[in-house]
C-alpha cells in the first residue's frame, strides 16, 4: 500500500464516515484527486459505502461513487491498516538497526586503522 492510500485509510479509521467532498477538504485537494485512492481501497475491500445510505439509495457495491456518498472503513480495512502499521514499524526498526550496526562497524574500522598506524610509527 502506498503512503497516500495509507494516509487516506488512517483518516477513515479516525472518523465514522467521510464523503469524497469532505476528504478533499481535509486533504486540501480536489475530489477528483482523492477519488483514485478511495476507489482503490474500495476495490480492495478496505472501504465501503455506508450501509444505511446504500440501502436507502439502492447502491450496489460496484456502483460509481458520488462526491457526497458517505464511505466508511470496513473490518478488512481496519485489519489491513493494523498490518500495514506493524509492517512499517518493523521496517523502520530494521532500518535503524542496520544503520547503527554500520556505524559501529565503521567506528571499529577507524579504531583498527589508527591502532595499526600507531604500531608502525
């Protein structure tokens, strides 16, 4: 999941429902720009049209989304968000650990070179 879709999914987790118009106002972008990640997340099953609104307006899961259609996060979306958050934290930890290991190795190399140079003088 890319960063933009991840941030959109996080916005849906923190609110009960959002329309494309509301989401575009929050992100300060046109609703055309926010429609792509929302449609991607909807196709993946992470977002869905709010069930009461869908029932009242006879909206099918594959119907196009209007800018004022309320959209909510699904259970799968919450699970995917949790998994993605864990994966990103794990990646960050591994990246930090790798840089620390490299730093320690470089310090050891410099100390070894200095020690060798002192022996020859």
